[in-house]
C-alpha cells in the first residue's frame, strides 16, 4: 500500500521540486540582470563608460551568468539642467528557463521577456 501511495505522490513532488529550482534560477538571473543594469548605469552616470560601449559591456557581463541574448536601451533625459541616465535590459524569458519545454506547456501565461531598468543622475 505504501508503494502505491508513493507512486501516486511522486509526480507532484517532482513538479514541486522542479518549480522550486526553476523559480530560484529565474530569481537569480533577475538579480544578476539588476546588478548589471545598475553597474552599467552608474558607469554611464560618472562618464566611466561611453553610450556606444554600453551594449558590449552589458553583454560581456551577462555572458558571465547566462548565454541568453539581451537587448539594451539607454536614454538620457534633461529637466532643469539635471540629466538622468536610464538603462533597460531585456532578456527573452525562455532563454533563462532551465526546463523551458516543460514550463512552457504548463505555464501558458509566462512573460515573453524579463526586463530590468536602472536610472541615475548624471554627474
């Protein structure tokens, strides 16, 4: 009887374990993206990095963590002689999933991209 109960419960236990691993991975990648975006924005704000070099810098830093392809947007806005630098970093959600085939079939409303942004005042 115990073997039957175990056989009935194992799919749910495995699904729970896979879900925990996948969400932990997504959270880790999101934190890495946030760190990369903040660092690149800070470098732009203090003129340690040129706007033309940002995408290469971000992609090199991202390659240390994942092989996902990213898109980078940089904008500068000026209001009352104060310049703000904003950087947005977007990665396809499917590129960061470990179990992408299984997750896509279960989680149909998964976002298409994972996007982080950072804004700092330029000095």
